[in-house]
């Protein structure tokens, strides 16, 4: 039987009370942007003297900065000084590896994007050459922005991965990769730790970072292919391990097209994924291009008012609504998020809502949302979560980075 440490990405050993308190305060300050010491004490449950002591040390270490004042809730006329994370205390790099919008992003400690580099010219089928070019462009983005390498904490990778992938060996149908050791090469040649996530989990981390109180969440990423991830019991489930909760081959219409992967008729991949839309487009005798390019053109045509294509997306969305009904019955998440360039397309989203209304769901907006998180933001979130805000991260590393 698998242990939780294998199942949940965030189930790590606890590094000690002092670091936990620092970590909690750092997360609270980061989420708030700016916040006073008294507010931190009220929210964290720590005593005001403890908050003052911890934040004073973090200011001295260059992790926090004092910024602006607010009226105190205590003594009349007294002002309190706000605290915020020092954006220059550390930096991380995110790499988004998808078939349509691959990109490198440089971020500071508060998640602000400082620069990006496009990777769309790379030929992912030429694996060694592609990885070499990625490494070269990571070095370029660091050099171009005059980043102190000692303050660069790590690299987060969000990738369109297929079942069977691990962090050490990647399989990706969209990228055409089979058994690629990306992490090993990046770590050796860049001398930085690397964290790799399936794109759905990366998107989910980005969503969670924007929530005041994280809920149990099920996320479906509908792009060329379909990926899922879930936040359950305080941890993000890793879909790379065993495909938990996948809907790709959930049967939605037993009389539908036959799937070449699962061998059955009418599964989600054949009716509601980006691939299914592209296959339909082939019957329209559209210009022959790569599948990701064809999908992008279909979305543009639907957004531009092509009624035939709009109806195509609407009908595909209805099948996702049917799949969501099954997810609600099986897992009953308090929030369900639909992400991806197909998932957030307007006609597709309308089809989802239409089907859920037809099935009798009320107040759909209370449990369903359509994500606007980009691939760039998802990759950045992997890096920030792992190297600055993870439970296992030692906050004192930020002090070390600032001292160097």
C-alpha cells in the first residue's frame, strides 16, 4: 500500500516550530501583499511579541521590508507600519513546456514576472537540441536581468505530461517525448534544484495561491489533451503516479466514435477534448497544420463568430458538463475548476453550463469556475511553491541568499 508521502506532493517532514512560524508568517504576508504586525498576530494565532520578534529577524535578514502605515486598532492616533516580502530577496525560474505556448519566466520572491523568453520556435522532437536550447535561454534570462545567481533558488517546470511520467523520466504525447531525463540534465548544467509538475497540478497550485481559504478542489485542464489534478485534505494529488481521477476515457456516449487509445466508443477524449475538436476540423478540409496550430485556429474562428465552429465547441462543452456530473457524484469537491485554452473558450463554457442546468444543478457558479490562469503563471507557481512557500522549505535560505 502506498503511503501519503508518495500520494500527496505536499506531505513533507516538518522542519521545526521556529521555521514553521516563520513560514506561516511569510505565507500570510505574501498573500496579503502588505499587512501589519497586529493583523498577523490576529490571523496567525501567535502572540504580538512573537510576531514582532520573528518579523524583526526577517527584516534584519532582508526577507521582509517595512512599507507604509495604517491606523492602529489600538491606541487612538497611533500608526502601525505595514510589512511586505522583499521582492529582491530571492528569484525563481518557471518553464512551461506545452505544445502551443512554451515559455521561460523569471520571477522575484513575490511572484512578479520580471522577464520571459519564448520557446515556441523549438522542435520538441529534437530532444537533446531542445533541452540544450532551454538551458541556454535560462542562462540568457538570468544574465539579461543581472540576477545574482546566489539569489536564484530553483527552477519549476510545468509540462504537458502523460501517464507513466515521474520527475526523473518524462513521457509526453503532446511533446512527443518518451523517457526523457529533463530534470537530471537541467540540474547538472544549471547547478540549480528543479521541480517538475504535470500541467494540471501546476495550474491548480496557481489557483490555490489566489484563494484565501483553500477548499477541496478538482481541476480539469482541457487543451489538446486532458489532464486533472485534485487538492484533497490539504495536499495536491500527483496525477503522474497513477492517473487518479482521470476523465480522459470516461464513457459519455456508447454510440460515439471509437477511441484508438482505450479501444472503447464515446469516451471523453473522442467527444470533448482538443484532439476531438481537431479531428472534426479535419472533415472541414481546413489547412493542414500541426494539431496545436489547428486547435488554435479553431478557437480563433469560434471567437470570431463562425457559427459552425461555435456549435462544435458548445456541443463538446455539454459532454464536459456530463463528465462533471460524474465527478460531483464520485468526489463531491467543494470547488471544480475548468482550465486550459479549450476549457475557457466561451462557447465551450456555455455548453458546460447548459448541460449542468439541464441535469438540474442550481447555483452552478458556487462550485464551478473557469480558470484564467496562463501557462506562464502555472510554471511560475511551481517554482514559488517549491522553493519559497513549500512546507519543507527552510525560510533561512532566503536569509542566506540575501547575505551572499
